[in-house]
């Protein structure tokens, strides 16, 4: 089952365009069982990215849903990069990659967190984030929320103001929103 989710304070009932887009996204996702580990249901967004019209509509929808000015768009490794860069261009904002540990030259700021299938850390180059920068966090999937919560904590430790989080898909049954209390979270498609 799929539905559109709007952030806190949104008007009741999604717009027809968002419902149509959610259906399009749902139709282009591929679920890969037991990847990267047994028991994980991997949501493959590559068919969506390969569809030029669908990809453009998703980018525009993610950009259109932002409230207020944005200085930077932070994309979470790795598929979040593919969405964050065009969203940043649409918003006329800069883009900051939030990388897995060991992928950026120093100096870096780091934040560890638990994944649904292990432990990891994310890093940014703090010099790329001006103090007080208004940052939108973008990724493909909100699952357990560990990566998103670590990213928010990391960006705020670097002096940013996180103005919202935008996801292509939210896996509602994994409870990721619970790790993001009080945050403006937007997902184009929610799967139970």
C-alpha cells in the first residue's frame, strides 16, 4: 500500500499531483529481497532514475516542498547524492555530500550510528558548511532513521540549521520518523 506523506503542519489530504507522483514512483521501484544481507528488502531506485520524465518530476517535487530558503542540500551516501545534486540546482543552493567514513580527505567531522544491518559512521568536511547555513537533508529511503538522525546531528554539530529532511520513499514499518522528533520530514511515497 502506498500513500503520500506531508510534513508537520501540512494541509489535510495530499494534492492530486503528489498522489499521481507517488503512484509513478511506486511503479518504478524494484524490491530486491535479501540484499545486501539476508532479511533486508532493498528498494532499488535505479529504474526511476533511468526514466527521464519521472526523475525530473521527482526532483521538482522534492524542491517544491521546501519551506523557506535553503543554502545547502546535504545528500546522504550514496543514492542520496543522485537526488541531492539536482534538488540543490533547482533550489539554487550548494550541495554537501555526507559520506561513509574514510571517503573524504581531512579534516572531517564524524558521527557513528547503528544501521538495520550493522554499525557505520558518516562524515562531512566541516569547512564546506558555513555557520548557520540552512540545510535540507535528502536521501532516497527513510528506513530505521539511524543514518538520517546521525546526519542531522553531524550537520548541526558543524553549525548548520537543518530545515527539513526529504525522502523519495519512507518505509513506515521500520519507524525511522521516531528518531527524527520535531523535524520536518517529507516523503513522496510511504510504504507500510
